[in-house]
C-alpha cells in the first residue's frame, strides 16, 4: 500500500516529513498544499493523513490525531504576523490570508482579548501592501510572512498569545481518518529524524523558499516547536475555549482523539 499524506508547503513543515525521503521504497506519496486545503482533502478522503490546522481537527468528527508531532510555538513564532497601519486597538477592518484557519482564528482572538476590538474580517491574497491598502491590518502566514520584512509594524501572534496566556500555541497536527499503526509509525520516525536535521533542512531548502539559510536555521530550531507536549495541549484547550466564547469556533464538546 502507498499512503498519501499532505504537508504544508511552507518551510516549517519540512522537518515533519524529512525522514520519509530515506525510506528504502516509496511507500508514502508526500503532497504539499496550504494547510486549510490539506485539511479539506483529509476530510474528503483524498489523503490518508495530513498536517492539518488544529481548528479543523477540533471542528470535525471522525478524525484521529497522531500523538507526538505538531507545529507549535512557545513565544515568538516569526511566521504568523499581523501587520498594521493603525494601533491594533483601533483596527476596524482586517485582511486575512486564509491559508491557515487556526491562525485566522488566533488573530481574531488576540484582537478581541488583548486589544478589545472585533474588526470586520475580509479574505485576501497574501500580499502585505495590497492587503494594507484595503484594510487597517493584514495577517500573513508562513513563508510570505517571513519574506514580508519588518518595515511596517506587526504583531507576532505567537508572542502575543504567550503574553496573553503564558502558554504555548499549537497551529497544526497530523490528522488521520483512521488510526493506521503502520502509517503512524512512519510519520513518527520521520518526525524524529527531522528534528535532528533542522540545520540541514534549512540549508537545503531555504533558497528554494526565497529565504536566508542562517535565519531559517534559527527559525526551525528555536521558534518552531515540533512536540505536542502536555503544556501545548493546555494551550490548545485554552485557545478553543476563548474562540468558542467569541463564537468563532464550534466544537460541540469535541476534543482530540489520539491514534494510539
């Protein structure tokens, strides 16, 4: 059997699938896409597993989570940035790159709970300057955020969440439609290999993504956390509680169902 798995097209997803390239035979077909579409494809049965936005897993029945691997942060994340041309407490319209549904909800929770505003949200292509022409603030995610620079004020949403709660934040996890032990072990082995190879991954892939290798080594090694720890899960539960209170998330009592 050849498994089909989806991983985010951004650099930060590479460590979670890096070890798959050394398998003796091609038992896994790795497909890249933006996180939200990966989640949709898992739900549609087009993928056997996918690195899905945490929000999609919380919103949908019938999914299993692979324990261990994730994409998280515990402080500044660097690649989830809310650029703004007015003070954040005065934002009336926010343009959202909807590539990741979790980051979209996080931006709205931060604006409400940290800055006391609930702006109109509009979908937008991830082009910072064009977004800021149409709105007071612009959410960029992944590689586009890393390439956008710092000549415009921005809020790092990982840092903002940590200031607000003192907790880590979980952006994505491996979601599966069935708890396949063989696939689970392949993905866990790839995760272990990838964590040991972040410097090599940054050197090999940074130019492909239009990014600086030294900066990306620090980013993958320090800013991104790849372990779904008990504290990370507490942060995720706190986020779900806050998002539900604002009517941004409906999970009907669901929590994560682990594959083993």
